[in-house]
C-alpha cells in the first residue's frame, strides 16, 4: 500500500501543490478523444508521444486498470501570447519528470506520468518513437492516452472549460499513476 504522507512530501518538494488523489479506475477513457486528436490537433502524427505513436484506446483503458492509486495535478496559467505556452509546458513537464523519478526512487516502480500538454521536451520533435531523441523522458499527454480530461477532472471537482480566447486563464492537468 502506498504511503501517501511520503508521496505528499515528494509532491510538495516538487512544487506540485494543487492535486487530488484518484483511483485510476475512475479515469474516463473515450474513443472520441482519439478522434479529436486525429481530426483536430496539429500534432497528430508529428509528435513521438502523440497518436498514432500511442497505444490504441482499449489498451490505454486496460493500462489504467493496472493501477490502484494516482494523482491529478492542476496548473493554471494566463498568457498574452499563445506561443508562450510551449516554453511553459516544456519547463513544467521537465519538473513533472523529476517528480515522477522521485516517486519511482521512493519505491514505486510503476510510477508513470502523463504530461499536462503534449511532449515539448525537444524544440524540434523527431515525430516517431523510433526517432525520438528523448525516449527515456518523453511521455504522452492524458489526451494522447484517450483520457477524457473534461469528464475525469470534473469527477474530482476541478474546474475545466473550453476557452474562448487564448488570453483566458487555462486549467491544465497532468496525471501521475503510482501503483
């Protein structure tokens, strides 16, 4: 059984202060999410950690069932220029990777992070898993794994809205599966 006090300290030390514990079986997975990736996202097929470089939706659903504990992390940001999001995402995802590693080293070998945005670790993506220059650190977003982020975070009383303007404050979510 996970020692949530130890994990909470790791989260705090890693700068993740706004989070909720979850049972990963409560993660809502939907085929519609993959369709939105395929027919609505400019990174589809252009990012080594996005579809079609991620497992089929059914496999993602099965993957979440292998876990008993996870956490959702909430991050908010308001930007004047939508292009600033990429630098913010890169920096935040790198910090989240450090947190995933700390959880792993604390005795949780199944620790697996899903970024709060698509993988932006490299400024220029190799586009395929085989060509990825950051195989050890690249992670998918929750959406890339078929997660209906809207329905899932709403279950845990987190706010999420479709934004009408890029200058509106964003609520972004990362997921850490622990055991």
